[in-house]
């Protein structure tokens, strides 16, 4: 791992020294992997799912008890792309020059593989050619069987798993489930942020993956753990951040991991030996100004009703009854039916999310900075 200039990472994973808490979640995942229990890892965007998987893999790799394969399905649009990504991820763990890598390449030969290496990261990229659609299924089966035959148990993380629902092939879910079920040497982590899509997949009795995994809902890092981490990162570099400044950061970002990291990263980049509350306020304001153009673009991309509803929810922070008459009147939102439509569209776009407890459903904005920016906007009612 290269030298890290700023300890508050905004992407990637650089080892446990830059990773805050998640002890319980990591221990739980490790236990599940050890006992052959597949997991669905769920959270809203940017809460830390990928980071947690990487942290888990770092620990498992160090213990050398498991082989860990990470596949990011975010950009994939078909079964063929899933197969290519899985093949690339396997090749990354079993490089071409090693005997298992050679064995793996041999297996790919039947599918005319073209292998290239990413110019920036050096990660292998595989492109297989299929003459008949059925060959995609065969190749997927072969890749999974190859992993199943490894001497150590294999953990396969399929990040952004909800993507498979949008593939043009309609049977991917059933196919994967059928292939995976008998493979005792594999454990899976299915991860994603589109909760209702994933929940449908894993909790509906009519779906192939029904009740096959243990769900893990990832929430914010606890207050105490995050503030200790932030102060430690500054003091390690012989710098200070005052308690009230840390409190403000955690409160302003609602401990939503990416946004907390982004503010801390910005604060760390200031040439100051001590950070106080005024510095934090100024940095937060500066960040919002930087994003302003993007937010104005959002306004152009959404309908008037959606934009107004987003503003209304941001102004309230959390809304439990978005179709209540008082809320509609206060923010000039029109009819309950149009608000319902807007809610659905904004949830689809992952701009809003629903926090469901046993007795309430609360709506909030997914993007913490957008929420803070909208709070300060005045709109005529
Ligand atoms: N425990 C942690 N300690 C410090 N930084 C973290 C931690 N977890 C995640 N991060 C950082 O927070 C940001 C968001 O994390 P990550 O990408 O893992 O979220 P995600 O839930 O996978 O997001 P998405 O839904 O967009 O894929 C990243 O910058 C990551 O480096
Ligand atoms: Mg992620």
C-alpha cells in the first residue's frame, strides 16, 4: 500500500490504520464466513459497504485461511459482463504466472479469452467470447467450480448485486442460485444499496434466493468511535482538532461515512495545527459552494414537484408523513397523489431513502451535502 498523505480516505482501502471501527460487523462477517453462512450486506449509498468488505478481506487474507474474490458489478449490464468481471477478479488472485493461474487460464481457453491489464491499476481484465448463449452459463459454472475446488474456502463478494435484476437475461437470479447451492467451499457476500430490490430478492418466497442469506444492515459508525478516530488521525500528525469541532462535523454529516470523511479530509488539508469550530463551519460552507453547480444541474434533471419535495424533506431533515395536509400546505407541494409519485421517483433515483422501523417510516435525503445545501434555499410557497 502506497504512502497516504491524508488519513481520511475518500476511496479505496489502505489498511486498518485508516479504517474506523466496524469491529462488530467485521467479527460477525468473519464468523458467518467461517460457518459457511452467506450474507446480504445492505446500507444506503456511501455508508461503507465496500470499505467493510475490503477490511474483512484484509483480515482474512492476513490469516491465510480463505481465498477472497471481490467483484464490483456496478457497471455490469449483462450476464456476459458478470462472467468477464468474475474471471478478471479470479485472475487477480491467481496471477497468470502461478500454477493455479495457468490452470485457470487453461479452463478459459474454450471461451477464446482476451486478457488485458488496466493501464492505471494493473488489474487484469478478461473478455470471453461466446458462440451460443448457453456458453455463458457453462463458463459461469466452470468459474464457480474452479473456485469450489480450491484447497482453502473461498469468499466471493458480489458488490452492487442488485445490478443482476436489470440484465436483459431473465434467468440470472435462478441460474446463480442453482449453480451456487451445491458449492460447499464457497461463501458469498451479496452487497448493495437498493434495499427494496435486494430485500425482494432475499425475502420474497417466490424468488430463488429466498431466505438463503443472513442480512447485515450497515448503519452509521457510533459517535464515540468516530470522534476518537478523527482525533487520533490528527494527533498522529502532531495536530489537534477541538472537541466541539469534531462534534459539529459528526452532527452536520449525520455520521454518514463518506460525508464525514470528506469534511475531515478537507479539514486535514488546511495548513493549521489546530482546527476549531470556525474552521469547520468555513470548510463545510466551502464544500457546499463547490457542489453548487452540480446541485443546480439536479434541479434541471428533476421535475418541479420532485425538486420541491426534496427541498421540503431536506428542510425538515426527516419526514414521517409526507402526504399529511400540514406538510403539503407548508411547502406548497400539491396533491398527495403527486407527492407519492415524486417520492417513488426520488427513491428510484436513490436521492431519497426510507428508514423503516416497527412503527414509523421516515424519509430522508441520501446525499448529506445536498440536504445541507437545500436547507438554506428559500423557495416561494
Ligand atoms: N470504517 C471506515 N473508516 C473510515 N473510512 C471509511 C470506512 N468505511 C468507509 N469509509 C470511507 O467512506 C467512503 C464510502 O465508503 P464505501 O465506498 O465503502 O461505501 P459504500 O456503502 O460501498 O458506497 P456505495 O453504496 O456508493 O458503493 C469511502 O471514502 C471509504 O473510504
Ligand atoms: Mg460500494
